[in-house]
């Protein structure tokens, strides 16, 4: 079973012809653009999660965090 799926997009014929004229590999271009956009969105998502965690941790006293870390080191 293939691990790939087919994704298609409709573009004006003129655009496709121009891409062919300039030797643009449309499949490779679409794949690369999609990979870059997914990476960008993943970074945005992780940044948002980090901000949420930061907000939560800002409400916890520093002494409690230090105590928890020290206790964890002793266990580990």
C-alpha cells in the first residue's frame, strides 16, 4: 500500500503552459510549498502552546517550581 496520496489543483491552462515553458516542476513545487506551510503552522501552534504554558507557570510561585524540580531529581 502506498504511503502517498494524490492532491490535485485546477490552474489556468496559460499558467500551466508558462510553468512548463520555464521548466518548473509543478509537483515538486507544490510539495515543497505545502511542506513549508505545514512547518510554519506547526511553529505557530507550538508558539501558542508555549505562551499558554508560560501564562500558567507565571501563576506558580518560583519556590514551588524549584522544590518540584529538586524532588524530581532526587527520584530520578
